[in-house]
C-alpha cells in the first residue's frame, strides 16, 4: 500500500538521529557508491536487518542507514508485515561480486528458497551501483539500477530519508 509505513527506529549504533554515519573517514576515489535495500518479515526482523548490515560491512563502508520502517507486504499480501531500510555506502567490490555477496549474506542470516514475493528472513537488493547501468545474465538476472525501486514506497521512503537528492 502506498505510504503505509510506520517508523520503527534507527539501527542501533549505526547512525546518528539525522542518519549520518559517525565514521569520519573521507570518501576514497577507488570506491564506488552503492545503495542497498533491506527487508525482513520473518523471525527477529530487526536483528535480521542488523546482522545483514554487519556482514555486509566487510565489503561496504556504510555512510548512512535509514530508520527501520514497517511496511505492508506488496504483491503477495497474505504474509507478515515487513521491516525495511535502505543503506548507502561505498565498496571496492564489482557489481556482480557484490550481488553474489548479498545473496550469500541472505543465506547466512537464514533465508531459504521460497516464492518470489513470499516471506523472507532477509532480502537484500542492490538498488544502485555508482552510475553504472547493467543487465547481467551471469548473476541471476542482476539489473542495476534496480528496475522496480522507484515504484516501491518501502524503498523510496527510507532512501529519501538518507539522500535528499533522490526524487
């Protein structure tokens, strides 16, 4: 449902109230900016998102993480409410390697195969990878920028929270 969100809280210790990451390190020109959407509607949703961010921090230097928002399920509506967030950071990984890491982190947190839009312990989507436009047959259909991000309030609302330039 459009606009059907409830602000839950900012991820613990990861961002200040305005969403700015406390890490004072400057941006490295060899790193690529990335935007990743996170969602969970099974198990300990908040812990699942936190664990996903933690595991990804091995490859992504987080700059900002949105507030965690509760969102009604989209497409398949007969399932639990989602907790969603968007995180913005930088990485030295290439897009396909990062995409594969997202899938590995989903599994590490407990995601198992299921219906396309069904319930999940953790869902990680690569929304944006620098200015790259990519359609890959190699990496299970990776498309960057994410083709459906702008039609999903559960992506756009938290993304706008951490990046005022997003329209």
